[in-house]
C-alpha cells in the first residue's frame, strides 16, 4: 500500500464555467460601451442658429453706445436737461433691429409716395435676440399691424392719445440699458444721495469701451481717411461697421450727447466736426443714400458701398429703415446745451 498525498482531480466543468463568466463580463462591457457611443443628446437647432448669429453681433448695441456716450464717467448719470435722448433711444432700437435683419420696409411700390419716416415697416424675423429691449420691441411689432417709423417711435415713447395703444410704451429704457451694461461689465452700480432720496447711479467700470467709442466718433468726424480700429467690442468681422458708426454719430447728435466725445477738440475743430455731422445726417437721412465728396471721411462713400454691395433687394429694405429713422432724427432732433452743470440721475423714461 502506497502512502503519500495525491492531487485532487478538478472537474473540467468548473473551468468551462469560469471561461463563460469571463466572456459574459466582456460582452456586458462591450454592450455598455456601445450604449455610450449610441447615446444622443436632444437639442434645439434654433439654439445653434442663435448662437452662430450672436457671434456676428456687436457686444454693445447701438442704444447702449448712445447711452454710454451720454453718461458721466465718474458720476454715472445723464444731464437733467437732456430731454431729447428718449426719442433717440427708441429710434436706435429700430435701427438695431434693421441691422440684424429683423425689420424692413414693406415691399410696396407705392411706398415711395410717402416720406421715409411715414412708410410702413414690418417684422421679417421674430426670433429673439437675448437683448431685453430688442426682444420686447420684437414682440410688440409682431403682435401689431404694420405702422410707420414715426408711429413706432411715438408709441414706444408714450406719445399717444390712443388709450388702446398706451401699452406700447417702453418704460425705464435708460435704466434697463444701464443695467444691461452692468451685466456686461462696462458699468457698475452705486447709490448716490440726492438730498431727499437715494438713486442708483452707474459709473463707468471699463473705460476702454467708452474710449473706443470716442475714437470711432472722432475718426468719422475728423480724419480725412476713416479707418475704424478693431476691438473686442467692435470686431473686424462685424457687419455694417461703417454704417453702424455713422448711425451712432447721427443718433448721438440727435440725443444731444455727441459733444461729450468732442471735448478733446479745440473750438475750431469742434465746429468743423459738428458741420460734418450735419452733412452726414443730410446724406444718410434719404434713400438711396446720397454721399457727396468731402475732405473729411473721403473714403466713406466707397466703404459704405462695399458694405451694401452683397445685399439682396429684400435686405436693402432693412437699410431703408435706417435711413427713415435718421430722417426722423433730422426733423425732430433738438440741440440743447449738453454741458450744463446741473445734472441728475434721470432714468425714468
């Protein structure tokens, strides 16, 4: 009889079970990986379109630029005597919508029988922009019958005796624009005591934006050859760069805030700059634009022509709205002294 240890025989079935378990684990991992690869995220194509469209738009809208030119840098409020900026800001809203291709003149051959500012405008794109005042204007125009530029500016300013249309008034435009600039990091909010009560003021936080605005204005009004610099707030790929700057100059002039950008000039150059504004307002407040040769801004006609050349006939109807608003500014603009010492934080309208 032999003694000693003998190896225990292992059943072959256990090996088969281990191999099968390993295969099952590998199969489960493969299925999980395939599920991850096949997983799709739902999205709205309009979000992608709006994102691509917003990249083509300026960081600061036209009405924000006009307000920014009028604000005192350190005090953060507008002149109390400035009563013309309310109309100008409403006109800037229409111009901004036109530049974005959302508003245009009605395509009617009979419209030429009426003055520019009295021709009917229509909304062609009701997608929202993300700018509060622009979106509010889009909703109003979308839900209303076609009206003229003059009618819309009057209604948005609250200048109407029609009780049924009093709801078209845009309220607290200046304050809402200032808050929008605060959100963009250009202004900041402070509290200032005015004897009987406290009022919010909005001093300039990012001076580079406002200085860039002033340089653009001076380039249009002083330089013989206009070259608009590229900045993060006003990139080189922005559409209608020259037309936007001309609209800014004319709207700021109608809003009585343009002189704030001309303080660095002597009296003689300032007078020539204001004369150039009159010429621009006359040339671009008619349709089609009639640009005369000039020693200042000698290349403006060519630059504007290059911006308008790629546009279709329907797109040109949007630029006609810009001319209509500038005609309204030329007719209804005021020229009060803007350097009065008595100022106030007036953000009511």
